[in-house]
């Protein structure tokens, strides 16, 4: 089941939060704790980190989009299973 990428509460409820940069492209692998996206609030940059390892499956909001705490902005899919060679002769 994919893991959502959620905008955290930044303590700036009345200020607009913008996506300033995606640091990973869809299809790229990520590890828990990797920086995924930069948010801009009143001239200050905040990073959103991956909460799961896998592959960035989808981006729901583009750069320069205004977002709100709790909003889902993307999805991390489980890593593809490695294929095992079951050839027995």
C-alpha cells in the first residue's frame, strides 16, 4: 500500500505555505529520512522527509503550489520486489 507524503504542521497557520522544489523525481528510489520536497513559508525553507522507503510513485502538487498542513502532496510506493532466479535444472 502506498505511503502518503503529507504537509506537516509548521506552526505558521496564517502564513501561506508553497512548494518551492521537489528534490526527487517520480520513479526514483527513496529511503526513510531522505529529503523529498522543500516548502517555503515567509522566506524560510522547510524540508519534508520520506517516512518510508520505496519509489516516489506520484506527485499530487507541483512547484509553486500553495498547500496546507495535513494535505497529501504525493505518494511513495513500496519498493519493487527483487526477482529470484528459480531455475532449477
